[in-house]
C-alpha cells in the first residue's frame, strides 16, 4: 500500500504516514527499521505493509 510520510522523529525512529484518503497512521521504530531506511522526510511517498491495522514496514516507494 502507498502513503505519504507525514511526521518522522529521527531520534526515536517513529512517525506517521497519511494514507491517500487522508487517514493518519502511526508507525513505530521496528517498522521503520524493517525498511532499511536511514532518514524519512515529510512529503516522501512510501510503501507500507500492514498487519492487523498496524504498520509493519515503511520503505520508499520506487517506480
């Protein structure tokens, strides 16, 4: 699923994304770490994976 990075705290590696319908979803450090990213800027398009309505992976969306 695709989303847009909304917030990100590089100290805690937590943040939130906005789904395309505007719904915000938070993510925790393990989801960020699973994507292998070092940094995330608000506005970047990301790919997320969900399990039980919880984000388990955040990575950059590539075309």
